[in-house]
């Protein structure tokens, strides 16, 4: 994500997220557009995103090779015309009246009402001279009944008539959850209004300062540290919108944590927190722990969207979305047990305690969960470089050679792939590694393909899937940019947990039974003894013909 943002600053083509729409940038009049390659994207998936052909992409980017597309590469793409969106406002549109309060800026109104500065001025021409305290302005009503709260601001939108359901809502309304047990507990859901807190480091004060120093008409800037939170929240908004149309009634409390523990402590000390049915965030591990411990006495579920530390022990209300390394190792062992138990299995790691412990965990799961008698060889590398001759000696010609390397060391893995690639043509090699291996930029994609790399993942975006396409189109329409992985995560996490409230009336009891796959993320939670819940969902991804496919 850091490289993604850096590329846009270098090229001067920063794509703005949900609350920073520059209405004057009419991309429909430009012949070309810019796209920065993200993790796991291929030329094929990018071509589908923009409705262009792979040949068109290659013609405009002659230096790009199909088999060496790297994360962060900036592509020039044809900008094909899209249907014109009619922004005229009919007389029948309803509005809310808002009284401008001290220190309120256009940016804060964006966060509160999801409205741009240009839209406000269109409805209130007097705002060309700026906002004035006490001014009463018109704001077009939105479809959600949502309460948005920051430590300084509290407003409540009024419910209005719902628009006609979109294709996106129809698709997600039709999505079915998978039961992990024969049935849910025989309980009657109480139909009521739910209170949900979203705690994100939005850095409103810093963004206000940037906006204040940006003249009207210039491209608006975003405080760099707030990008992840803003993109996550943009995805969350689409999820809430979809579920509200399906019947969910929710008061959504949005708090700017500023990534400050003092601020977070002040937020969770507010009286309304005693009535929360769910808390999403904060994003960082230490902050999530603090919030979970404070709310544990009231058994209020706290969802950690990004932290992958194993910190659910003794925190019975803490829910960890990202699977742990142990969950990835178990997924690898299960896949080998099911597909390659009779082949030549070689466990390889450095002489590092963490990696050796991972090796023992793998070996235990391979031996105890397989019906076959497994033959396992081990190679613990005690020198700086891998002994190529020793690796060759361990390999067999008559069986598949299944290498499992639970290492995160980029230098070690680069050296390993370079040397093993020499055997790719003559030997039947299959290599398994942790999910972070896919992000090692010093390893060429062709090595991943040649060595049949398999990695576990709890995320997998199918860009040809109808639901994914609908989400992307919805996101583009609202934000005039492409959804990042953080926006996808924001949608999936919010949709999964808010849907539990809507359907079952609770979160924590339902986790024992509901397994689901949303557009990017899978969910399969297991209870930790004397603790909370960890997501154990992992699918297996394999590099095949320069595509990352789900097995």
C-alpha cells in the first residue's frame, strides 16, 4: 500500500478516496487513465476491471512483460467512455438543514454527510465565500439512517424513503452463509435498532489543516496516515448501505481515534459505549487490546480487522479477523495431507528458533492428520546460503517433490527460489510457503510459476465474479477511484458482522456456527480456550500460467 500511494505522489495523479472527491477532474474527457498494480493482480484481471484487452494494455506499456508484472507497476490504460451520470437535482429531492458550528469545515461535513464541497456550493451558492458559524445550509439527504460521531461532533441524519434496490444489493441479499453445525441455537431474534461503533484513525484535525491550506479548485490532499482508515471506511459505507436496504436498523457511531491511546480511552469512557452491540476497530493491536479489555465486562464484541498478533487469550470478547501463522501452517499441512501425502515431502528452514518451531508444527500436523504413512525429510540451513547439492540429493525423480518453507526472510527465500528454479524443468517440484511470500519483490513471478508455489490466504478476489464487479462499479461511482484491498476488507468485515446482527440478533454466539466467503475475505471463526475468537479460514492459492488461482 505504501508503494501504491508513493507512485501516485510521484506521478501527480493521486486518486482520491471516499471523502475527497474532486468533481472538477472530469476523467471521462481524458484519452488514457493510470492504474497501479496491486498484490495478486494480473494483466487479465486488470483488463476485466477496465473493460479493455490485454493486447491494448501491452501496446500502451511496451516495457511490461506478461510473466513479470510486479506490485506497484504503473500502467497506462485506455480510458473508454462510460455512461454519463445525471447530477441534476429534481424538485422532489429532500434535504436536511444543518447549522454550521464553530470549527466546522467542508471536510468535516464530508465525513458527516458524505457530500463534496462542490455539491454543497451547488445547493448553497453563498458558501463560495466559505462557511460561517450559525449559517443554515441545505444538504441532500442520504439513504442511511446513521448517526456519525467524532469526539467533537455529533449529528443524526433523518431517515428518508429508500431508493430502488440496486443489482449489488440483490446479489448480496441472495448470498447464503454456510452453517458449520446442523442448526443454530433455537433462539428468537429480537428485532430492534443496533448500536455499532467504528473506531478508526481518521486524523480529522490533520486533514482539516491540509484542506485549510489548499485553495479552492486545487486537487485536495489527504493526510498520508489516514489513507488506510478512509479506504476501509469507504468499503464499510457500501456494506451498511446494502444491509440497511435489506432491513437493518443501525446507529453507526464513527470515532476518530487519532491513533492516540488517551483519545481512545476518552472515547470508550463515554456513556453510550455501554449500549454498543458491536465495535469495529481500532486498527492497531495495542489499541484493540485496550478497548477489548475495557469492554469485556459488558461482553461487547470488539473486531480487530488488521492485527494478526495472537492476542485473543483471556479476552473473551475479542475477535481477530486475520488468521495467525499457526492457522496458515495448519492449512498447508491439511492441503498436503489431502493431495501429496504419498510424495516426497521436504521441510526446509533456517537455523532460527521461530522457523524451527514452525517446522515442528508442520511435522506434527502432517503426521497426525493424514491417513497415509508420510515420509518426511528435514533440512535446517545452518549457513548463510542454501547448499544446492544437498537439496538435489534430497529430491526424487519418480515422485513429486513437495518443499515446505515456513520462512519470512526475503534474502533467504530469494536465494532459495533462484537456486531451485534450475531444477524446475527437470524435476516435479511443488513449493509451499506462508502468505507473505507473495509480497517478496526480489523474487520474479516466473519462479513462482515454475516452482508451482502454493500459499494459504484468507483473502482472494475473483475479478470476474459478478458480485465483485458490482462492488467495484458501486465503489467507482461513489469515489471516482478504484477500491484498494483496504476498501474490500472494509466491506467484507462490516457486511459479515452487521449481517450477523441483522439475521441472528447477536455476534458472538453466531460465530460458532456461521462460515462465509464475501467478495474478498473468508470467515471461519474458532473459539480460543478461555479467550475470544480467531479466524481460521484459509484457501490455497497456486501460481499457474502466470495467474494466481484458488484451488
